[in-house]
């Protein structure tokens, strides 16, 4: 993997970690249970994407 490709993967990891963290916090803060559940699913999706990018390394 070139240094440029590594930089892209590291950037993607940072974005996915940020999205997962924000989604988890938002899911716990919401009072609407249906919307909270949907946002929690998004957090899981971002965690899966994070793991996929991590496996590229």
C-alpha cells in the first residue's frame, strides 16, 4: 500500500470513528424511541465500516 493510499484509509477510519461516536451519542440523547433505534443502527453500520477499513491495513 502506498503512503497516499494509507493516508486515505486513515482518513476514512477517522471519519467512520467520528460518525459512530456521534451516532451513539445522538441515539442515547433522543427521546423518540423509533428514531433512537434507527440512529443506533446507523452507529452499528459505521462500526462495521470502520472494521472493514481497519482490515485493509
